[in-house]
C-alpha cells in the first residue's frame, strides 16, 4: 500500500499535523507540500491537509480537491483557529465536503491552529466587526496545534490505516 501525506500550510500549523500523521503511518509513504503534487496516480490513499480560510478550504486546496481527488481514496485534515467545539466548525467541515465530489472519503480530522500575528493585526484593524471579534480570539490559539492535538492526529492516521488496510 502506498500512502501520500500532502499539505498546504501558510504559517506551519497544518504542516505540523501533516508530519504527525506521516510519522504514525506504517506503510510505503511520502510527505509533500500540496503544490508539488501533480496527481494522486500511484497512491492507494492520500491524506490531504489544509487551513480554513474564510470558512472554506484555502483556495489552492479547494482547487486541488475539485480537480485531482475525484475517484481517489482520501482522508482530509484541516486546521482552523476556532476551537474544535466552536459553533462555526461544523460549517467548515460541510464546506470541505462540498469540494469532495466523487471522492472516496475515508476520514476527516480537524484541529485548532495558532492564528499568525500578522493575520491577527490585520483583522483587528478591519472595519468589519466580525473580523475584529475574530482577532480577539487569537491569544487563545497560541501554541496550537499542541502535543495533545498532534497525538490525536497520529491516532486519526492509525485509525484510517486500520480501516483501509
Ligand atoms: C486569510 C485567512 C483566513 C482565515 N479564516 C479563518 C476562518 O474563517 N476560520 C478559522 O477558524 N480560522 C481562519 N483562519 C486561521 C487559519 O485557518 C489557522 O490559523 C490555520 O491553522 C493556519 O494554518 P497554516 O499555519 O497551516 O497556514 C484564517 C487564516 C487566514 C490567513
């Protein structure tokens, strides 16, 4: 069985989750930035990870899922700065599913990731009160994904592997 772990990550959070998933997989495996993945041909399973931007998959990830994941076996992992039990997260997951048409989806994992300082500053100066409200939340995201979240990501990877093999 050949497994790919591919990730899109602007500030490093999703990359950390990708590395944890990669470490937990016991199979022939590759870890790659999503931008270096031409196609999923030759892989029996692909873990694909990306951050949530404006409640949706980051645009390059959305394009990849819609253009290159059809007909493939895929497990998705996402990071977002809302806490996992936040009211918006169900919508993020739904928006991801909307990009997974004709995909054999074998699992989804999501966890909180630190909001980068530059993003927080940008949002805190926004005219949009929802953006400013979102920025207030940033200190609570510091240090995420932490070790407990990375351990959950490893457990997710093992679960998916058991299911697929
Ligand atoms: C342009 C932009 C939009 C974002 N929108 C959201 C959002 O709607 N909800 C959320 O929870 N986090 C949002 N975030 C925060 C990121 O999803 C979060 O920090 C993520 O862990 C970043 O992952 P990365 O370090 O792999 O790039 C946004 C970040 C950026 C840069």
